[in-house]
């Protein structure tokens, strides 16, 4: 520990300077005009991996955004760790809610503030620096491969095909990922489950043009009003989703496991205070942690239509739109849920409007056993740095490609996240505590050492 602590202390400023160069690239995968930035990010990752000690690094084309791959093979008989991360980030809107420029990182209050500070540039960069330390110190005990993709935030649509075409190149004993979070700065945890995802865009069309709301209001259906009513019909007063057959395949968690989950520290009062809300809401019969970890959800992620500019404009809009997602739990198949939603939403539409539903992307859920060598290695590594044993948790988030890795490559993933719930990922003012950033760099090398021992190498 002393050696890695000294290495981090010596190179702190350089680490930040290099990370900031990566963050300054506005690699937003969901906006077409940022396509050139995806290539800039891929090139930066190639540069980082080579500088850190990779034997080779190259950029691969896909039908979408590029993939950066790098590797260092020390011994064909040694265990192999495949590090997965993503170089793309979420859009920054609404820009006016940011206290800083999203792609000009600043350090304030002991945190890095910028888009991608945590998700996933800050967390993925920890792996490059941990790897650098292991190479420089001669302590690397595993072969290491890096797979850095550019489409995670849009559902990784082209990565499955890439994995199919490069199975041998990507072969490994475990996939190591830092794209999740811990319970608290002083309470380490390992994510053992991820929810799946289904995501749609809905278009509701009424008249063939925007109309004067005085002349036509009350005689012609307003698409925004109709859409709002349809959305309201999709959940009931108890937080249950009303789509027929939606819950048919939901894996019900046993009372015993729910009791174990309840041992994780959680203060509902602090939770509400941190979000500035008076009350929580969710499916009846479940705690807040259970609602975000083991139960499916239905959420409107965006809704628009009509006039939204400054001042008043009395208009009855021609169209209304919404972005809608469902988080899914084990046994729910996102393809089937996507079809169920389309069928249901079209069935509840009145004949005063036309409804078009487009599935954008989705992915399956994932569960990691806690009795595999990689879990035990991660458990020991966290314990060394944080002084306490990490708690296994199921995350409410989704990383669709994780389950796909297991399906295509036949490899389990260990999710060693260092982010915090307060990091505001996907939101304005995303941030990442410096302490978590540096602790990640200290913890990851220990994982490699313990994993090699667990594998008997």
C-alpha cells in the first residue's frame, strides 16, 4: 500500500492534467454533430494506453462510433483481465443549470466538476493510471486488455457485433468495470446486479398543423393533453405499471435476501433532504432501496410539443412527443417489454389522434455471484483501502452491454465502482470527489494482485 500511495501522491497533478484533456473532448454519442469528437476521444484513449505501458493500442471502426482497444500480455498462462469502459458522455442540457462550463473541468470543494467527471471518464481513467503504476513498479501479475467504447450512453448498439467478430482478441478470465457507485465515501460496496432497460420515443399527432387555440380549442383534441392522459394511464395510484403481462417474468426476491439488502446503511430523512423533496414515491410494499434495486420502473425522460418560447402563444399543437424508459429486473426480456409497451400504448390511444412509438434501445439485466474469484479479490482490495468489507448491492442503473458480454464472450463482470450518489451523473453539475478518484487508483492494483492469487497464479 505504501508504494502505491507514494506513486499517487507524486503524480497527482499529472493525473488531473491528463484527465482534464480527456474531459475537454465533448464526446456526446447521442448528438450526430459530435461524431468527430468521438474519434478525438478514441485517439486520446489510444495515446493514454500506450503511455501507460500497453504493448499495443489501436482504434477499430464499427457501424457507429469507434472502439479503442489496448493490451499488455505478460504471460499467456497468467490470468487475463479485460477492462471495459466508455468514452462517450451524456448531453449537457439544460446548460443554464450548470454552475461551470461542462467541458471545462474545475476543482472546487474537493471535487472535479465537469461532464464525464464520474461517468465514465473519471472512473475509467483510474484504470489507466492503476495500470501505469503496475507496469512502472513491476507489480503487474495479470494480462490486461482494455475495451473502450463510444456508444454506452445510447445502448451500445454496435458493440455486440464487435464482440462477436473479436472473440479471441477479447478472451479473458474476468471483465473489470468501474461505471457504478458506492453507498457512501466511507462505506464501500460492490454492485452485484444491474437493471435492464427499454427505451422508446412516442409521437402523438392530432391536426395536420398547429391551430389557433381560441378558434379550435374544445373542438379538436390537443395532442399534449392526450399524451399526458395516456402516460398517466400507464401507472396506477400504487406505483404499479399497468401494461398487461408486464410483471409476468419479474424475478421476485426472497424475504431472506431482502433482509440482507436492508442491512445496507440508509437514512430516508437524509435521502429526502439531499434531493430537496418532502416525500419519496414508488411501488407500494417496497422500500426505497428495493424500488431502485429489485423492482422495474416506468419513467418519462422528456416531453415536449407546442410553444415553449418566451411569452405567450395561444396554440393548439399538431404534435406532442415523449421519451419513455423502463428499468427492468432479472428475467424480464427487454425485447418483449418493448413490444408490450408499443401494443399497450397504441391500444389506449383515442381515435382523435394518431400514435407512433419507436423503440430506441434496450438491454438485459445482470447479476454477479458473490462466490467467484473476482468478487473475493475485489472484496479484499476494497477492505485494504477503506478499512472495511464492502457490501454487495443491486444497482438501479443499467449497463446493457454487461449481460451481452456474458452471452457472447462467456465472461462474468465484476463491477468495482467508486462514484457516489451525489455525483449528479447524467445531470447538470456532474462531479467526482478527488478522494474517490485517488482511492480508485489505489484499490484497482490491489484487485489485480488478489485476483492472480485467487486464480492460483
